[in-house]
């Protein structure tokens, strides 16, 4: 729980913060309907992120954006730049 509190205090991305707050509230015993009303999220959202936290800890709450792979090869990129 300390790790979760530290993450919340670190001022993460708003999407990550909402995930962390939903998890913390669920762990603290808030009912889903209370969390839904306060955070404006769905019951599925709460369940999903709580499960991710249980399985993967804080890393499970973080955004995992991965850039899409480019269409051009390195040689094609060099040709374009020339």
C-alpha cells in the first residue's frame, strides 16, 4: 500500500492517477458504486485496474504506450532525408 501511496503522490499522468485512486479506494473497502460516483469510472474499470495492480504492482497501472513501427526502412529514411 505504501508503494501505491508513493505513486499517487508522485503526480503521475491523470489517467494513471485515476487508475491508482480507483485501486486504492477498492482496497480500502469502498463499494464500486461509491468509486463510480466519485471518479466517474465504470465497475469494469475498477476491477480491471485492481487486478492489474495485484498481478503487476505499480507497473500494471502505468501507461504502456509503444510507438508504432515505421513503414520505411533505414535506407529509405536516409534517401528521404537527402
